[in-house]
C-alpha cells in the first residue's frame, strides 16, 4: 500500500501465500502467454487504478452523446487526481479532463462515474457525476464521499456535495469506500457506499438519497450481515428496467470475498439487509472472489442479458481456476436468479490475485446494440499498474 499515494484496499484470501502467487505467475507465463497477446490496448502509459466507464446518452446537447468516458485514479507527483478519458475503441482515448482537489492529498480511492439519465434538482439530464473516497491517509480529517459534477463532457469539474462523512479520521472512526449511484424509481439520486464506521459491523453497505444532489438523507443499511466479521462492500448497481434493479457486491470476512447479488423493484428497497444475498455461481460451480462488477446487454429482440465479472475465478473446490482472469459470467434470466455461464473476457489478466491492481473492479459496457462488450481492466506491465481496454463479441444464446 505504501508504494501508491492512493488508498488501496485488499482483503487477503485465507491460505493465499507467496508460494501460491509464485506458482500462479509461472503458470501464467508458460500457459497463458497467448491469451495476453489478445487485442487489448493500454489506456495510457501511466499508473491508472480503479476504472469506471460510461457511454453518454442523455445530454440535451446531442453532440455530447454517444461518447465513451473512462475515469481512473492517477497518482501524479506524490498526489492523486482523477483523470477522465474520452473517445472510442476504434480511434482510441484522449485525456479529456481531470478532477483535482487539495483534499485528495489526504488519500483518494475507488471512485464511481455516472451520467444522470434525468433531471435531479437543478442538475440537468446528461450531467456527469464522479464520487470517490477521500481522506483515507489523514490522521486528523474524517473520511468522506465527495461528489463532483461536469456539464461539459468531463472537461471541467466542480465540487457538488458529500453524500457521507465519517465521525472522525479513519484510524479512529473507520473508513467510507466505493460509492455507487443510481436513480430510484421516485426520481431520487441514491448513493451506496461501503461503511466501516458502524458499531457491531466490521463493514456494511449503506445507502442515502437526495432529490437535488446536495442535501442527503440519513443512511440506511443495504447489506448488513448479522455476523460482525462479515464485510459486504464494493456495490455496483444496474437498472435493468423501470421496476427492476440489480446489484453485485463482495462479502469478505465470512465468505472469502465471494461475489453476491440482490435485486430491488424501486432502487431503494433491497430486501432484508441481514441477508447476505445470492452468491453468483456458474453452472459448473465456479464463482468470483473480490471486486465484482456487472452490466446489462439489451439484445436485438429486446431481452436483457446480465454480464458479471470479478477479480479472481475460483473452482467449486476452492482452488484457483485455470481460467482465472479470463472469463465473464452471463445470465439470461431477467433478475440474475438463473444459472450463469462463461464467455471469454475481452481483457485477459490470468495472473489476477488479491491485490489492488490485476483485474481489480473491472467495469463493463455494452456496445454495438448488444453485439459486443467493452471491458476495462488493469494489470501490471513493467512493474506499473496500467489500464487496458478491449472488446469481445457476445456469444449466441
């Protein structure tokens, strides 16, 4: 953690040793060299962490729509900033803007990127929001989830509000991590985040809502497992249709950081918070550990297919899969309750392990009317954590 100015979180898997890692690296080098040669492209040559991606679609200025924007946390000169890249997979991406704030010197981590699909208070549809965990290294300042907005396609950014503030510095009061946005069915902007500050819980998922993006409600629990050792975190929410929302998250501490899911009909009520949710498992018993994300694919017949990915792929017996870092999961059911199957990942990271870089929280985005999928994933190259992007064809049903 000390090598990077950003705050980086990792929850070690029990039994994962240096020898295990060395074996994985050797296997990756000899067995998966061809997979790494696939046609993915570095976003830049600089260190880049924790990417998020959106495709703009809601701006009243139609010239700003249909652009892919990628956000990454970028350490520069001992401090961090959030860099925003714009472009497409055919012509590449260029640096469109950066979010810089003096508070970032106290630690910056795990941000989210979101385009408002509708007006919220004075915020017009098409406004870009970015939020991140700020203050994780400070011994005097409380951690907070800071939100910034852009109305010019990510070129310039302005502080908007905090959706959550801890009671004190992280060392004494705990941390706030990994924000995520959605719009609830009543039009509220909802901010989800991982919360280490609550008594009797190592970590839980909280949610707050706002009808103007500035003033926020008191927090309510989204996932708060009864066992105090459980650590649900890293929520990613996709609105599948007006009355159906899908969330993925990890549960560390008691579930080995396995990926879980749950659904909501309105984006605010997610069922019994004490319930850990539904573990994401393939037809053959494979499952993901650490940092899951998801998206939806709308097919030509109007049906929806869910796509999910996690940092590491684990076999039913608990061993690391030979397909580790090389597959996505697909689900044909409307709410993700059916069986999951696999497809080749556009960006291969076969050396993925419990670490803040390789295949950590890799975002996904549908392209070409659901015929392709874009993945943005990080991996080490020349000892630098770099971000890569690549596309893959969606398999036939």
